C-alpha cells in the first residue's frame, strides 16, 4: 500500500512520521509548509476542483474569530486566491501512484484542497483527529465527528458485549491562555445545576454541525432565557483552547440569579456535581456519559442516539426536556455498552507521541497494510 500523509503543522508531521517509521505500508509524509514550488500543469485540472466548501468555511471562521467588519467579498476573494496558490503547490506532491491519503480532520482549508487533488486521482482518504475519550485517538476512513463511522443504531449497542473496564478519570485540556484559568478563584457552585461547556466558536463542530446555535453567545442567551423561565441554575465554563473571550457575558451573568461561569473548576468536577450536561456536540458530552449523566445535545453529534442522550433541535424542545428532567431515567447498561464499543473497538489506543505496538497494529489494519 502506497500512502501519502499530508501534514500542515509540526504536531501532524511528527505523528505521521511515527506512523511511517512503524507501519508496514509505504508512507510518504508531505509537509505543506515546505512546499515552495508550484505546478502550472495543475491549471489544466482547475475546472475539476471545487474549493468553495473550503473558502466558505474560512469566511465563516474569519467572522467567528475576529470582531472586524470587513466586506465579505474581500475576505472571500483573499481565500479564493489562497486556495489557488495552495492547490498549485500541493499538486507537486500528491501523485496518482498513491492509493490513500491521510489528513487531519479533513474539513479544514488546506486539507480540503489536498483532498480535492486526491479525488482527481481516485486516492482514498483516511482521517485523523483527537479522540473524545481519554487515552485514545481517532483514525477513520469515513470521516470525523458527525461524519464518522460509529454505528448510530440503538439495537447495535443493546446487543454489544464487552467486560473490559472504562476510564473514570478525564485528562484535563491545557488552556492556551493559562493565566485566564489558573488565576481564577473558585466561587461556590449552586447546590443543583446544569453544566454547559462552551465550545470553540470557530471550530468545525460549530461552523458545520450546529444548525440553530451559531455561537457561544447564542448558547449563553438561549440558556439564560430558559434558566430564568424554569428557575434552574446553569453553570457555564469557557473552552480552554479558545482564544476568544467573553467579558460582556461574564458581566451579564454576574447580575443574573440563575446563570454563572465556573472557569476555575476542572471540567470533571463540574460534570460530576451537575444534574445534567447540555452541549452542542462537544467531546464533553461523551465524557459526561462516563459518569452516567443526563446529556442533552443541541447540534449534530454522532452520539445522538436514542436512549443514550436527548437531542433538542430548537429552544422549545430544549425547554420541554429540561421541564421533565426529574423524570428522565438514565439507561446505564446502554450507555456503558456504547462507551465500551467506542473505547475498545472504534478508537485507537495511546496518544499521538508514544510508541505503542497495539496502536500501530490497529492503524495498519485501518490502512489495510
């Protein structure tokens, strides 16, 4: 099997080089930052390329990240030009002799362009992503997040049997803005509350798979309204990897009886002390199931499976679910079977840096080496 692994940063490059070193497949690692030459031959195939999803995503990403009011035609024009330049560079290294291409995530700008070239040659993709359970990674030929190959049929998990244990301790995410989190003082939590973890506004989970909650601002004001209507406590925590800050939301929360922020608390503690967890579609939803919590999703999530979570596709549906929260009986057996399938069957053991024989055996099976 002849494979190209397309990396866009040092972390990806290092992981792909580890696979190359230990795999039975013939793998060539291509690092986008070292591609300086362009292929004018690529212009011959330009009409067969569709860069619009990549450009659309970058435009959404720009407006989600920055509070800059620039005309959309300028932003879109910039990314169209960037897409063409990337295409001409990547065309020099993605060749028809490859049978598969490994990319990180697959939705992002540069990866999408590489995948368009691969599609031209009939090269099959394999997607890599950080996992939603501790000590694991995702490698999936179908896709990641909502597009992954995890079975969505409740009956599958009712019939699944596995006696191996599950982890009960989460691995804390290291905050990119450590001072923002470490310098905070722990304020007392409400006696009873629903926990709501923020996600990254400009992450593909929000930009592509969140039909009615378009930002963390939307999430905050939707839940603030519901909290006051039902007179229930809702505790938010900002995402440790987000570079976006929400001082105005904190000021509003300080004046509200039912909503608050708890950035100083570890996520696991907030999960364990909560009555329920509301998430758009983040990995915290899956992690909360480890503690048999009532999980409510608001977006498209691969774990939107009957009996495992409840899904609200509107404010009215969310209000109805929260009204009946006390009558919700958690199906621990179903949840445990689901998590065991993910942990022991679907996900890859280990992390991105360790040398793990079991990990490489499973990766080679997926790559069909």
